[in-house]
C-alpha cells in the first residue's frame, strides 16, 4: 500500500506515459525476482523436508527391524532354555535307566538264598571253604525277604516316576509362566505403540 501511495505522489511529477510504463516495468521485474527468490527458498526447504522425511522413514524401518530381531532373539533364547531343560530331563531319564539296568544286573547279588558255602580260617590261618551242616534261616524267611525286596524296588521305581513327573510339571509350569510374561510384554508394547 505504501508503494502505491509513493507512485501516486510521483504521478504529478511524471509527464510521459513511457515513464509510467518504466516504473511499472521496474516494479514488475523486482516483484518477479522476489517471487523467484521465494520459490527457490521454498524449493530448498522442500528438499530439506523430503530429506528429513526420508531419514524418519529409514529410522522407523531400522527400529522395526531391530524390534523384530529382538523378538526373534527372545524366542530363540526361550527355545534354548526349553532345550536345556529337556536335555536335563533326558539326562535324568538316561541316568535312571542306567541305574535300573545296574539294579537288574545286581539283582542276583542282592537276592538272599540259602547259604551254600562258608569260608573259614583254620588253626594254621589258612582259608578253607566248607558247606554248612544245616540252614540257619528257613526258606520261608528268604521268600518273605525276596517279596519285600521286590515291593521296595517297585515302590522306589514308582517314587522315581513320580519325581520325574513332578519335574516335568515344574518345567511345564515354568514354560507357561514365561509364555504368559511374553504375552503381557507384547500386549504392553502394542499398547505403547498405539
């Protein structure tokens, strides 16, 4: 507005139309150069803005890939823990089977029977093998002992099976709790992202 007032004041001094045309032409060129300057500045800022948007997009993609990698690593870690616990159970089962085999092999050593030979030292301190004249304990006692030994082995095996089942249940409970914790974390993270 001030520029127009200045032009109106100059009208009284201007005598020719080409002078008016020259003033307007000068102002038009000045205006066009200012518009070009603004356009160049806008273009430069748009390029900077595009660059910032690209950087933000790349950062988001990198963050998503890091988050996916983290989730993958957590899943692998849980799988390793589970494999470790399974391997422990396998080792325990293997040792129990080996122990059972040893018990079966030594079964004959533990089973009491009638005394058939006795080693004694004579007066010359030499070892001699003798047969007993009569049985100290009757055959009924040996049978009862065998039955009790068999029952105790069965009970021991049952206790081992129950302990193994108890350990398996503990592992399942632990896995269940970790699964629940993972679900809670993912739900919490999804809520945070929203």
